[in-house]
C-alpha cells in the first residue's frame, strides 16, 4: 500500500489508486466493457435494421407493438418498455455505484470528491451552455439543452476495447467516477425538468413502497422473491405518478448497504450489484439501444444534423462542450486546490479522456425522447445528432489516445507487474519489508542459477581448449 500522505503534502491528481479501489474499478470496468461492446453491436444493428428499405417497416412495427395490463396504466409499446422498464435496471445499478462511491469510494473523502464532482458539473454545464447559445443564435428550441450533458461509460469503454488502448487505472477510475456523478445529475435533471404532471396518490404509494423496501433491508430480510415483486410494484406506481419510472431504480439502489459487517466478506450492495450488473450491461441497455438508435441516416438527414440549431447544438455540446467542460473543470480544480498532476501523466492525457467523455448515448437518447416528446421527426433528428456527435467524439479520442498508447502500455505493465507471484502487484508492496525479503530470495535464486550456468560454460570452454591444441586426432595421439 502507498505510504499515507500527510495533510501538508501536495495532493496528486490521477495518482495511484488504493488496491481495493483498483480491484473494484477493474471488475466494474470489465463488465461495462463487455456490455459496451454489446451496446455498440445493438446500436449498429438498429441502424442497419432501420435503414434497409425492406426491413424499415418491421423495425417501426415491432417498436410500436403494445402489451401490458391496461387497467394498471401499463399498456406500453415495446420501445416504451425498454426506455422506462429496462433502463430502471440500469439506473438501479447506477444508484448502487453512487452509494458505494459516497460510502466507500472516492466520493467519501471531500478532498478526493472535489475533482470528479467539479469535472462532472462543468462537463454538464458547458454542453448545456453550448447547446443553448447555438439555439439562441439559430432561433431553435431550447428544450434539448440537457441532451448533450450525459456521458455513456459503457459506450466509451467499448471504444477503448475496439481501439485497443490501455488507459492507466487512475484515468479509468476517473472516467468511471465521472460517469457515476454524471448519472446522478442526469437523474436529477429527468426528475426535475421532465415531470410535467403528478399523480400524488401513485407517488404516495411509491413512497410507501420505498419505505417498506428500506425497512425490509434494515431488518435483514433476504430473498429475491420478496424484493423483486416489491420492486415491480414500486416501479409501476412511480411510472403512474408522472415521475420518470427510472427514478424508482435509483432510489432502491441508494438504499442498499455498501459496508460489510462482522462475518461478511461482501456487502449486500456488492453481492446484488455483482448479480444485476451483467443484466444491466448485457441485456437492459443493449435492448434499449436496439429500440432507440434506429433512426434514418440518409444523406439529407445527416446534412440536417449540421444545419438545424437543435441538432447542431447537440453535436457541438458533445464534441466541444464535454471536452472543454471536463478538461477545464479538472484543470481549475487542480489549480485552485494546489494539486499536482501525477508524474506519469500529462495534461494531454486528461484532454483525451475528456474528449472520450463526449460519447453520450443511453441517457442522451432517453433525454432526447423526453425533451421532444410529441415531435417524432425532431426526436429522430436529435437521436441522429447524438449518434453523430458520439462518433466524432470517439474518433477524436481515438486519435489523441493512440498518440500516447506506448506510454499507457508501459504504465499498465508496471501496474500489473507481480514478480513475487503473491497476487498483489509489486507497486503496492514497495513499502513492505516482507516483499523486499521475498524479492531478495528470488534474486538470489536467479543469481545462483546464473552462476551455475556461467561455471558450466567456463568448464566446457576449458575442456574444449585442452582438446584443440595441436589438432590431435584420436589415432596414436599424433597430429592429424
């Protein structure tokens, strides 16, 4: 473990993570990366399906297929079920991640939390400002100001997986924490700005259900057969209340306990997240993408993306606003807290990660549907703008990250090095005397082996020299 930092020592920006934090980040990002690849595949499938003339009608027909109990107000289209139902699972995991960050992660320490919080806030405020200014100048609709404010961590990690770039764990952790804070503010935006009607009876029922959910957790009641039906009831009541149903998922995720008690190896939140995250990343989000990303991408539609103020504002918000906001927020935080950048990294690396955060997909598509509800044409155009802006941001990030990829590979190799084979990277044991004793034994064994090999070669060389003089043959010991 790294030596503890004194209160007077300068804080490092993107310094080495603690071993438990690094392990958690690695596990979380591994699942998100697989989910991101599936998400990318679902988005490509949706685009192909919606743009092949022979299949276009079937895509629209399936997306608008309705089912569900109408008496409960839940006779929804398949696309609607994906947006309001499946994404509740995604936001449930987001709630768990946020709770863990607040209780056991980087956000627990106010000094460490300042950086991702300020970066996330600037990374949402600047894109919203860019969108608003673009639409004021072009006399467009300001309703979509929130569309370019969200970062899609799964899609960003899928891009990293595809281009084969190895980011150091500190930058990956920053990206993950940034996305968690980003999701929190996106949830607040959805709850505050996209709730136009309220059914107080349904909202009160959802609140009562959440209270029961919390009490059951406090009493230590276990069993999925208790919580899953209750969660469905809470979700249905939240949907009928007028508040976006995904808020129910967040609320339940925040209620889970993220600390371990005596005799527990993992907290309840960690166990549940381990089971639910693959469902979220591997099924819920890709299915949402399948029914949301299928928009017409003709030459005329792509041209409209750069000519209409609403769509141009989304593209500029993602590509320019996100990059400038996150990089600027990070630099200002380091500047005014007198923190220094890790010696292994440069500000160009922070700029590259900031450009990668311009990939907005899942939440951006959801907010686009909410912001322009009732205007199907503009909704599809905004979705095309989200896809276009995300693609441009991905290309820019790819170019910037590839320039430093050799440096990243060296840093990752150093982070993974485990010469004593004890399962703990050597970089975390530099202050442990036992580690140095183990390494001394290893080096002594290697030195002994090299001495043995050298002695054998020297003996072989002497033996060869004894036979060679005179060129003696075997017969009669006379010169040949």
